[in-house]
C-alpha cells in the first residue's frame, strides 16, 4: 500500500532569489487564497509560473478555457499565456505558486532544455500524477523548502539545481500524466466558458453579441445576461479586453508595427484601437511598449 504523498507547507512562507527582471529569478510562494481575491480578468507574466493546488477544489482558466483542478494538480504556465486561478466560495484554499525565469541554455543543452520546457506548451499544460509519482516530485520540492530556510552561501545555487531536477522529473513522468479536462456540465455557467474559449481562439475576427448568440444558438438577451453573471463583463467588453491583452503580448514580444498589431488583433480602425487601448491601459500603445521595455 502506498502512503499518501507528503508536501511540506507553511502558510505565508516564501523563498526569493533575485528579481523578476533578472535573467535568473525564483519565487516560491506558499499561502492560501479565498474567493474574494479572484482576479477580474485573465492576466499574463513575462516569466514562467507553476501553480499547484494543495487543497480541495479550485480551477484555472487558460485563454478562456475552464479547467477544474483537484488536490496536487499542477498548472504549467508559459510567459505571455493568459490565465487566472478561480477559488470557490467557502474556506481559503492552500496553494503553492512558483514563479521563475532561467537564462538561455548553453547551446550544447539547447535541445534538451527545449524538450523539458515543452511541458509549458502542451495543449493542456496541467499535470496530475498517481501518489508514487507525486512523492518523487514532493521529495525534491521538500528539499527546496528546507534549503530556503538555511543560511548557506550557496543556497541559491542549490535551489536552482534542485528545481532543474524537479522540471526534469516532471518531464520524465509526463507520460504518466492522468489529467483529463473532461466534459463540462451542461449548465449556463459552463456554456458561457465555452463561449469565452471561442472568443480567445477567434478574437481577431469581427464579432458582436448578435453573431455570438447566433453561433451558439441562444438569444442575445440570454447571452448578455448570463455572460455578465458568469464573467463580470459584458460580451463586448470581454471581447475588447481579450483583444487588448493580446495586443499587449505583441507589443512586448514582437517588433511588429503598432498598426499591424491593431489589425491582427481585430480592430477595424486605428483610431478605435487607440481609444480602446487608452481606456483599458491608461496610456498609448507606443508608451506601453517603451515603458515596459
């Protein structure tokens, strides 16, 4: 009989190595979160993130798609991927969040690193393992947890090497991943998540409340009411916010002209694009690009 896996946890405990703007950066954040802190809209980072649920029942929304989670599920989020965690009503839920960045690999290791970091680009980047596989991973994370408390002159190097071992172990065990998104219940709320996922895949196309209602064979009035109830946004605001978030990604991660980005993200006119961007970001696209860099 396999014992239940054990992961060390201490509320509000964190391990910091450098800053998010540095080439090498780690932030291990052990804490709990409540329904009241659920984010209004999806966001993205310039670094990698691993979210591990240490409690019962929560979910993650990635590019508009809803993924239910259970205890010890791990969500692997690459930079610039839109996402947010969702906590249900009730008691706070414990979780571990690992934010990190690592320098570009030595050319001799480039192929290996690309394979390992492919974990973050999987179609469904969520990993669920059986208890024996979980314990392999927890042993490494527990070493990092303990190392973070030590006054060791090479502590940072030790944590870095152990975390690389952790990523390699997830990669090795990924063929045993048993997470399956499954079919969401046919309820009004989950129907709205089907529509948000469609918006995130097709935001560059022209779309309105009426065209979405026609596509999903529901009335405009019903869609408007249920969509706002589930997401907190009107359909049009959600579409515009999705477009703007993707504009932000391209401003940060590409050298494309701003006019090209506006067109690729579904804006029919540049003046409309400028107004919308200023409304959501309180600055012009060019200032956002220059200040972020």
